[in-house]
C-alpha cells in the first residue's frame, strides 16, 4: 500500500482526555485550534477546523451584532460543543501503526 503515513493525534489516553475536557470546558471555543492541530497531523482535512471556526466564532459575532432576542446562541454553542467533544474523542479510533 502506498497510503501516506500520518501521525497519531493522541500519544496517550490522558492526552486524549485533556483535549476533550478542554473542548467541553471552553464551551467549544477551543475546538478550532484542536482540529487545526489534527489537520496539521493529517488526521482530518483542513476543512474541518474551518467549519468549526465559522460555526462557533461566526455565530458568536452574528449574535453580538443582531442581539439575542431568543437566546439561540447558547443552543448553537452547546450543540457545537457536544459535536466537537465527540469528534475529538473519536479522532484516533481508526489509527493503525505504519499507516
């Protein structure tokens, strides 16, 4: 096989737990940097951190510009945080040595 070799995202289970806790504790705001690191390691494509950044930071900026009449921003951040935490937890599940 001529598949490109890619690095592991997490060196240990503790490293994985720390990343997931950081994503949850920051309410998803630190998800784009995590996935940028994953993209640099070629675990995910570069489009993934861009999507997280647009959804998280874009919704926060739009909310601050238009106001918060129905409190939709909290729902967007909560949903994004859950998706990012699950995504961060499963990043290395298919990793195999020498691949």
